[in-house]
C-alpha cells in the first residue's frame, strides 16, 4: 500500500480468472460499499492502466470492468477511492499472466 493510501473498511475487489496465458481477459467486480468518494473510485490494473468505476460524488456500489493483460507477469490490481486529500484502498487482487 502506498503511504498516501489508507485501508477502508467497506468495499472489495474480485477478479475472474486470476491466472492464465497472455493475452488474458479478466473480468473485475468492484464494490465501493455504497460510500461517496469526492474524486470517484478507480480500478488500477497494475500494468499502468486504470479506469474509473464510480463517478465523483456518487454512491459507489458494485461495478464491473474487463481488462486484457497482454504481457506475462504478476500484477496487483487495486480499487482506490479518492477522497479530499486521501486515497482509500478498497480492495486488491493479484493477477498472474503466463507466456
């Protein structure tokens, strides 16, 4: 966890599948626990790409996103709620991509 992130009590992240050969299409299910985040909630895929899963100022419930990992490696996907001056880690999952 980055030092500017705090652990949040609500929320979570799941992924399917969690491993396989490249290119690997992964479906994520993200939950913000119904909380409202000033800066929205973002799904960071761990490979330099990210997508917004909850709009700023809206109640963040369950959202889904699909991402393709094209390179072999181990990635830590994180769901982050952005508040005013803070980032809350809502959940994380490890994805393993083979050759």
